[in-house]
C-alpha cells in the first residue's frame, strides 16, 4: 500500500492558489473593499471569496478594517485591507561606495531604512558579501523586534543581471559571474525565503512607478546617477527588462569615442563624463573618504554659490546625459525622463543642458517635447524598489506566505 499524503490534487491546489491571488490583488488595489465588492470585482463566488479571505487572514496577509459606512438600508459589509504587520520585503542595495537596507510592508510603506558608507571597490567580493550578510542579519533582527516577519528579499546590484538572477558583470565593483543569491544564502540562514536579484536602476524605476507621488506616470526612463549611470525603462506601467534582463545600461553608451577609458574596458562611455566620480573630479570636489551624500551636499553648495568649476562640471554632465538620452528616446519613444540618485539633487543645474540636447537631437521634439522631472524618491529608490519587488512577489502568489504561516503554528 502506498504512502498516504495530505497534499491537494494539483488542479485544486492550482485553482486555490489562483483564487487567493485574485482576492489579495483586489484588496491591495482597493483597500477597505468588502467581501461582496471582491466577489463583484473578481467574478468569484461569494463562498470562494470567503474561503480565500479566511486563509489570508490566518496568514496575517489581510485584516478587517471594521464595518463600512453606507447610506440607506441593508447590512454593512466589513472592509478588508493589507495587514501592516504581515510579511515585509527586505531590500538590499550593494552600491559602489555604500550599502543600504530597507524594510517595506505589504502596502509599500517604508518601515526602516539604513545606509552604511563603505568603499566596495577596494574590497573583494567575499568581503563585500560578508558585509552584506551582517547588514541582512541586522535587518532581520530589526524586523523581528518590530513584530514583522520578512517574507522575501530583493538585492539591487550595479551591473548586468540575467533574468535568472545571475550577476554577469559589475564593472565598478570588479565582479564577474557572481551568484549573489547563493553567496548570501551560504552566509545567512534565510529559512527558504525567496531572494530576487536585479539591476539597481531597474529596481529604482519600479519604485518610482509604484510611488504614490508618481501619480499617472506610466511611461518614462528613470536614470540613476551614482558612480555608474543606469537607466530603468518603464513602458505602459511595466519594466522593459530586455530579452536577457540586460536593458538600461545607458552608462556604457559611447558619447565620445576618443574619451577616457571606462571600467567596462571601452572608451568614452557616458559614465566617464556624467558619473559621480567624473562630476566631482571636474568640479574639484575631493572625496577624502566622505560618504556620497556629503559629496553631493558640497557640490550643490558650490553650485548654489556660482562656483565656475562646479557649474562647468554640471553643464558637461548634462550635455553628455542629453546626448545619450536623446538616442534612447529616438529608439523607444518614451516621453519622460526622471532624474534619480545624485541627479535628482543636481536637477536645477543639469536639467537645462539635458533639455537643450533633447530639443536638438530628439527628432519628435517639435511635436512631443520630452519632459525632465526630478525623482520623488532620491537615493532611496533602488533599495526601496528591491524591497518592493519582494512584496510584489508575495502579493502575486500569496500561497508561499500562507504555507509559511501554517508551518509556524
């Protein structure tokens, strides 16, 4: 006689999984919605909706908000919303000169954010990953103290990341063919939590898309200015990742064939003229081991006081950015450029030369002039996007979170 198992038939299990996802999406999209509202929105039977809600409540993914207000007669429904103490997403950003972590709840609210200045260019990959592991343990401890379980982890890295999660190259870190997910899992007990690895510019663009401040912004390129320069492309509300996940490497678009040697091995790449190192060097702002935020503060102060070297550095960077962005816009027809990272702080000075180059080089500009906006999220965008990716993974398929909740009881 064969062993008896308690597993559900594949078909029924798949249907329950799908239905739970539909119900959770309805609640995430319309906080405070009632059971009847969910049934009307999803087309599911009321009994099916109730069964899914019971399971989602038991997993602390949703909570009751109390009776709804209504006019007229009839029974008032009970509102439902995402649980503020439900599974959180933990975001990690491995920058060239800093390391950041972030905890985000199911509704996308940032509950904690930490940034540590460090020079990752002078450390080996193993040394950096040991530092990452310590930061992740600290974030997990912080989440536990808050009473918020971590349901998934997103890791943002400054390089080419395949759709499989393999980091192929990060020139500014000197990394090549690194399985970041495996490197972290060997250093931290993550208890089977899913890990999503992605390019930092793509995560930053996704965070901008999800941000309430973005409003109806659904088609744009988010360009991030740090040591490297990356672009996340959003078309019709979705990330344009490319066939292999490699899209958006605008920092390695050639803007001067006879220019400086880039860390990628080519000459005249955009980041050699508009990356943070290039801007600071041209402006005469010495690093002296200071954190990136301090360098930007120093530069913006000099710009505000009309320092000639600083103004010239900003104009040079803006022109180079405008040339590269014009080529991108001519190819993919995106109407808005969002300046993120250090570019957000520099927008008053680099924005005008960018617009000048776009007006000159974008062929459709006379009819549809591109807009240049400042990011609402600043330097936090990538790490918030990494955390949000983990949350979106939970919301899209809540079955794993429900299974974890069952095993914990």
